[in-house]
C-alpha cells in the first residue's frame, strides 16, 4: 500500500507528523505492508494534513486527516476527494516550477531524476555557449519582485571580467502571504541546486550561496542535506556531472531582517556586515558579493531554470502574455475559502483568481480589497478585478506583482488602519540608511493617525508618499506609498475627513 503524507512546514503545523506516525502504527497492527513516503505539499492548504493513497498508479486525496481518522481511512470509510490531480483547484493549474513538489521524496536524487531532474543541467553542459541565450529567449523575469529579465542579468555577469564570480540565491522570503520559496526548498530542493549549477556554469561562477531566513528551520535542514547529497553524487563539486566544470554552494542563514530581502542589503549580510542597503552603482552584477560580479536571483527564478532547459526556451515562453512569459506560482492567503499555491500562466484576471480559484471569502462576506505583492503591495478594489496578472498590466493599474502573494480582505477591513500599518511596517523594518525611509515612515504613522482622528491632511500624506517614492534608496521606502495611496484612492470612506468631504 503506497501512501504519501506531506512534510511541508504548514502541513506539519497542522498535524501531518502525527498522522504519519498513526498510519505507521495502525498499518503495523493490521499487518498491512505500508510504503509511506513523505513529500512536499501539493499546495492545497485547506486539505492539510493531506494523505494520498495510490491505486493503480493514481494518487487519491483524503483530507484534512486527523490522527483519529486513520482507522476509518484504512477501512475505506473516510470520504475522499478522488484523484488528487482532478481536484478543481489543482486541475486548472499549469505546473512547471512546481511540477515535482508534492510528488517526489524531496531528498531522493533517484526520485528527482526519474521525474526529469538533471535533464536541464545535462542539456546546458552540452552547449555552454547557449546557456545565457536560452534564458534570454525564455523570457524569464525575476520572480522575487522586480521582474528584471533574468537572462540580461546573467549576460552582464558573464561578460564581466573578474578572477571570481558568485551566484546568490535570495531565499529571504519575508513578504506577508508568501510561501512559495519555502515550498520549493522543502519539497524539491534539487531543482534549486540544479538551477544554481546551470547559472554558475553559464556565467563562469564557481561558488554559490543560498541566503535563507532563520524562520524556516525545515527548509534550512532540507536544503543543507540536499547540498550534501548533491555534492556526494557529483552534482556539485570540482567536476559537475563529470564535465570538468566546477560549481559548489553553501547554505547561509540570516537573522530575519525584512530589508535583507533587498539584494544589496543581503550581500552585506552575507559578508558579515550590518544589513544596510548599498547605493548603486555599482550594480551587483558588476560589483556584488565581496566586490565581485554576482548573479542575485530569487528561489523561484533559479528553480525554474531546469525546466527551461529540459523543455526548451520556446516551450516556456509559449505561456503568458505580453512581456510576462511563463508561469507564476501565486500564493493565495488571507480571508479565502481555498488558500494555497496556485501556479498558472500569466494573464489570469485578478477577479477570477479571487472569486473562482480562491472561492471568495471564508467569512462569506463580500471581498473588499486584495493586496498583491506583500506588505508594500497596492490594494486592489473590486472594480479593478479585470486586471490580468502580468507585470506591465499591474503597473498600469497602480500596483505591482512582487513575489505574487495575494491577500484577500472582506468588507470588515478598515483600510485607514491598513494604510497606517504600511507606514508602521516600514518604520520598524527600515535599515535606517536613507532619510526618506527612516524619517518618512515615522512621520507617516503620525500623519495617518491625525487623519483617523478627523484632520484633513491628505495633501500632506500625498507629499510624504511622493518624497518616499522618489527619494528612498531602495524599494522598502520607495514602495510603501503603494498600499497607502491605493487605500486612500479606492477606499476614501474609511478615512473620516475624506468621507465627510464627500458628504
């Protein structure tokens, strides 16, 4: 009897370990030959702990399962959801980056290879000169927030002259409502290792670092072990897969500062310095880690590289719309019926994502606002729900995709308080290097408080947001105006003086 239970941190928090233990105990007591495999999460958070039972090569889903449900499950009396991949939330996805997550044993290199792993690396090694051009042709853009073309960044590093170059993976996933990086590292760590190896060999870097946040102990343990396994198997080391090309990597753990998600602050932290934002130039691609040319990419960007080389750049670029090519793993959270990881081609309208895929609000009340792009993302109102999920499309609507975290609020949300939170968050997390961010966020909290108290200081808030947007050294201060101004613009009734002026 083949059974699969998630070892994802979210599933474990909901009792997946206890369910797995009970399955083992109950099967032993009944004399059942149980083959239990711990896998990553399928991304359907509302069904966790999810148990999958394989029948005739097809996995059937049961969940959420509690330890006390195990006897009924083994007796065939626990209601199921049918084949896992036919569940509507899952069936309508296009899984490329997440194709193996929830399917394979994360630390089995044999399992990884059996599901297409290392095919991309072998393809890349067969034609080194084509590596960078393949990434450019795929249209892949940075999945960490900025949306910068990945291939152009690699091309810059490849063309730089230096005695040493680096690949740095930004795994400091700090945005609210985001968990895709963690899911990849816990559920398919070799995809990240393979992607970094391709990047290193493609640009001439021999060393890579994964900068992981301390709040992710399971991901740290899994990635650390995966690197050891990869090194022992020759996927990493002095001769990657016997090619004669060297690439190795290490896992480094940060202390959880939000600003260290900004690439130059991250590089300072990696060097053992305080996490302060650096002025540009030089760009990290020319003067990054230890002053050397450095590729800094997000987990999702690097974990997508193997599938681009396995399936081909044209295949990957065939998905999406406009300049947003490929798929985006969207993280659905907040007040929703069906929260979790939903990977789809760019172009899905926001309203379809919220109302159809996520099933509307869990509370049953009307959707009031949707924040896309983490705590510094804009709030979208229902009249904007026809906006397609794409970089330029969101920018045109006054927002940003960021790391594609989507947080839904019902009509009980107080948007004045949410605007205040944006300033407060920036004030707490600012590295303190530049005045617009360090001082502006504090003044912003005070000004919003005045507005909540009834003063008409909207012009002051707008001026402050303009100063922060144009004068901040990095996106922490520069993007804080997004949630503030979108709340002011789309939800004026939540701000007392604006409501009174309208009356």
